[in-house]
C-alpha cells in the first residue's frame, strides 16, 4: 500500500502545473505523479501552436478573445467559464515565464504573437513551433527541484478506487480513495491511497488510429472516470485537426500547425483550386470544424485521399524562423515547401467533452478532480478555439490548487483491499488484442468520423458491442497488461462517443450528422 496526499494521474501541463503549485504551498505534503511511458510523453509535448492569451491591449482585448471563443463553440460554451479563463490567462502565462519558459519575441522585445484559425487578432504566444515541448521541459525542471514530489514513470493506472472496491465506508456520496496502478516494467500492481486524486490524463486520439496525438492518448482517464460513475459529457464533439501531414501508413500523424495558415498558407485541392472561399468568407482562417468539414467535402467530391497546403508564395526565410520543426520534417520527406505543396488530411486531434467539472475542477465524485483535455469545463463548447487548450489547463490547474488550499481534505479512514487476480492467466493473445484494436479504430474512422449519420452510428453501436464482449471476456480471465487495459479504455470511450452522438439532435461546431438539422453553408452542402 502506498499513501499520498495528492495523486496526480498524467504528466502534461495540467498535472505538472497543479503538482508544482500544491508542492510549493504544502512542503510537508506528499505529491505522487503517475504516468505511463516517459514522464515527458504527453499531448502537451506535441502542442505546436502556443497559448492564446490577451497581451496586446492596443489591438486586442478580453472581449475579442471571449467573442472568438464563443463563436468557435457555436453557442454551447459556458459564457461565465469563457470569461473567467480568458481574463485569468495573462497571470497564468506569467507564472510559466517565472518558472523559466521562453517565448518568442520580436525586434522590439515584445512577444511575437501568432494568429490562428478562428482568432480575430494576433494573440498566440509561442516558442517557435514547439511551444508544448518548451512548457513541458520548464515544468519538469521545476518538478525536479521539489523534494515532496515523486514521479512514477512507466506506471499505468488500471482503475480508480471508490465505494465499489471499499465496502465499509461512511460516506453516502460517491468518493474516490486512490487508484490501482500497474508497474509496466515488472507487472506488479500497487494500491495507492490518496486524500485527493487529480485526473489529468490527456486525450483520446488513438481511438481513431489516424491522429495527431501520441500513441499514449487512449482516453484512460475518461474511461476510468466513466467506470467509476462520474458524469461524462459532450463526447460527440471530436475535433479533427484540418492539416495533419498525410502519409500512407496512417497511425500517428505529424501536425502542421494552424499557425501556418495564420502565416498565410493556402489550402488547395488536387485540381489546384483554393477551395476554402467556397465554404466560408474567412477562407483558411475559419475555425477548425469548418475547415475540416470543408476538406472532407473536397475529398469526397473527387475521391482523393488528401488536399494540399501551399506555402510556395510565402517568405521561406521567415517560415523557417517561425516553423523550424515543420520545415525540417517536410525536408526529411523530400518536400521543398518553396516549390512543393504539403499533402495534408484531417486527423482526430482533440476531444472537447470529457469528465464534467465545475469551475474548481471538481467532478461528480468527491475527492476526484480533473483538468486538461480529459475534462469538460464548458470553455470549448462544440468546438475548441485554436490554442485555448494550454490556456484552459493552466487556469484550471490553478483553480483546483486554490480550492484545495482553501478546503483541505482529511485523509480517508478506509481499508482498501489489494488487487486480486486469482484464477487469471498471463495472456498470450497479443494478436487478438491487436486485431480488436484495428477493428475498433477502423469502425470509428468509417462510422463515427467528421460526418456521421444515424444509420452508421447504430451500425457502429452493434459492431462495438461485439468487440466489447470479446475484450471484456479477455480482461476477466487474464492478468492485466497495458495493451489490454488501453484497449478496454478505448472501447469505453468509443461507447461514449457513439451514444452521445446519437443523443444529439442538432449539428453544432465539430459535430455533424446528415440526419440532423443543419446550421451553416458547410453542412448544408452535404445534403
């Protein structure tokens, strides 16, 4: 049995920021960070664009940022949350700078602010095209300086511990007491008892296979919260990044940042037509949902596998300065952006829904908090505005920290049983796990993608149940491993996406069903 005051599940910007703040405030409290894979492997690491924050008060304003967020969210944002997050942004950015994060500046020494799709002004603070990596490394350096933080890398959280596991408890309301955790290196399972638990486990991209997310993005936090009976909301709103670098193999795709379009790149189909004006007056600077749906329409119109991002008219010297990582990746693939168009395709990128939380990051389960991509705060509504995700993670990790410093919890007096796997066997079924994974990903791409229909969703539900029955049987008879648990989690996430898609009767933001009421020129063109 391991005991800790604060259990943090995930090592992206959300989890690390909270851990630093709570460790600094309570030097005598123990903080345990659990993360599968390496401690720096997270969606944060791959965030290219930056942090959307109002810095230039001459050209920009809080009201403009609020309005841009509300427009992108297509009427489903929580306005109070949007206002709170936007106004708190500058303070949270300065904390990163204080901890040592570096962001690009111009010749005048001011921040070199980028502009991305859906933004009316230049307000994206960035570090070249590897902003997430810069922030991640800054936070990890600070983590190493704090003696009351322990990081368990290569540890996989199997399930949260609630009354379902602990029978003799006095609390009438559902509560979380920690988690069961698998050591991926020696296959032992530990029981971790925690006074408070924070889920900051990232996204769900691998559910679709073709994704800009790293391979670790398997929806673990959302799935385990769902099994623990937490409220999950808005899972139908999957954001597909419009411009992932197309390759024949699929799998995790390299992201071509929205900032490249903000820099002036054009989208063209194989005929060479700059087609975005056919769908939105903002053209390439329309919000992600509109750009992704427009590309999908072009691909289906001509039967193509990808469209192109044209940068040939841009100042290549300046492009290399702003996007060195993207330039080098294209060069490695023999794409000379001064002469060649970049082949791009939409890929699953971000889930706007997740574990429902209030402004303090509290879930519907006592002592369980959530922030980052796995949470549903109300900021994004039906579609996330570019570069609002890092901002949300910074603000909500701070809100949770402030709540817990003002409302300290008392350690739980409960006896938690150890993990029991008597009667199970070590699975020798890697082929079966891989087969079901590929079936799941194919199902989600083909039936639950950018454009959906009620018939396809119902078919997906039937097919998913077959996969579920087989995998659940395997889970109950096998000693657990990461691959099996991840597959189980992705099946739970797919179930949530499909069922909440069927429940939605109106097309909004990133969700489009051809059987629903249509809302704009893009969705109208499908009918």
